[in-house]
């Protein structure tokens, strides 16, 4: 059985990829992002786990479809 660890670049995020024998797996590297949203005239913040800011914004938009996403920043 062979074991290899390789770092792969995907959307400018290093994603560890490893293999055991012939099977390859990708480990998603998630970070915590804080998004400021405007919902019903009030500004609130929420946190999501995502691999990049674009994915974080899409997650927030799917959770709060009537909200406007004002900003997304990485907190870890």
C-alpha cells in the first residue's frame, strides 16, 4: 500500500490531496467567515464555514434569500 500527500492549488486555496493505493481523496479546507447582511432594514452578522469568500457569500445568500450581503471577511 502506498501513501502520498500532495498539496493542490484550487481557486488559490491549498487543498491537501492524499492517496492510499489507487484511491484519491480531497480534504476540503474550511475557514470561518463572518458576513454582514442587511435584512428588513437592520444590519446583522452571521458566520459560516466555507472554503473561500465566494462560497461563504453564496451560503449566506442561500440561508437569507431576502438579505443583502454587505461584506464577507475571514475570521480565522
